[in-house]
């Protein structure tokens, strides 16, 4: 089934059926958008926080605040409703700062089989969250947080804060064919394994050859791949600890330790970036 035909009609019809249930946000109140094609729903902060399934949820190891945090939160799957089972395989989570995470629907629904549970944390405009460490703004107005993240190997780029919109989309490899490893030769198996590593850890901030929606970091192919001017070992060090290699004002990338990005995944990521730098 093609994304553009029946699934588009099915999901658009379901979303359109919910429109009458959701009032407009009041003045000064943020709203979380849920969109598919031209159909857009807005969930105001007060409405989400007052849902009967909203709870006070404590995240013991909050990756944004680096300490325990308690939020008013609602289950993400309850917001998505039956649209989560309509055949669309990815949710694009867009933040206010240019961060755009591509979340597989299989990850979001893994809680049904004992996996991590996704929640939408809702900032109360009358009692805003504290500013993030080293920043002048909080993680609001919305923050996608996880219970039991280790059960589904949820990475830090899959905790988008400053969240404003969730969109049903195709998987990155289908949306942007230039991301694909196009040959099946055995020697490029590491590059094939590196594609999902890149999507999980890098695509939220970086484009590659124009593919992607993130704008926090530079395109990793245009005008030149980092593999063209860095050794593989130097690139690994940069990914692990950017500030240990070079620093600049407003540096955003914090690096990936071995717990988040195992050595084998890092090797596959470097192999993928090297493969993508080959002459087209």
C-alpha cells in the first residue's frame, strides 16, 4: 500500500473526525499540533493536562535536566488514537529550536509488548518548568518523555523537548532516497548497518545531502563530507566528545558516550558517512 493513497485517506479521515473535540487554545497558551497532510489538530496545554488519563509522572534520569523531574503527562498513544495503527511507520517530532526527530512507530508502540512507554509532558504556563542547564528557556511547552527507556533502547535524540508538532510521515529512507545504501555488496554491510544509526542519532540535527528536516547542525554532505577532511579516528573522537576536538560559541552537540552509542555502532556510523561521501 502506498503512503500517498489509502493510508493518507484513512488517517486524514480519522484526524478530521477528531477536530470537533478539540477547542482552540486560549490567549498565551501553547498547543501541540498533530498533523497528517493538510489535516492539523491542536491540543491546548490546559486540555491535555485535564484529560482523565493525565498523571503526575516522575522521570528519575531526565536527559534534558540531568536530574529527576516530575511532569504532568498524558500517554502519547492515547493522543495518537487509532491513527497509530493505520500503517504510517514514522512520527516526526518538531521542536522550536530546529531539532526534528524521526520516531519509528514501532518504537512508540513497543510499550504494548513490554517496551518503553512514551508520554507527552505538558508545561503549565502558570507554573513553568525551570530553565534547562546553561539555557535561557525551559524544556516546554511540551516534552516527549519515556518510562523504562532502556526496555526499547531509547536514545537521547528520541527525547525531543521544546516540542510543538507531531506529524505522520514516511520513514526517512522512503522520504529521502539519497540516504539509502544502494548496493548489496557484502563489503558495504557496515554502511548498511550505519544508516539506522545515523537516523537515530544524527538526523534530528543534521541533514545529509539535503535529506532531513533538522537545522541545528550543518549538512554532513554539502559542501563536503567530514570524512573528506578528518581521519576516521578523528571523526570518532569528535562524535564522542566534540569539545575535546574543537570548540566554538553556541556549540550545541554534546557527544555520545559508549553507553548511548556502542563502539560497533560508531564504527558503522563512520562507515556509512564514508560510503555517503563516495562520488555519486
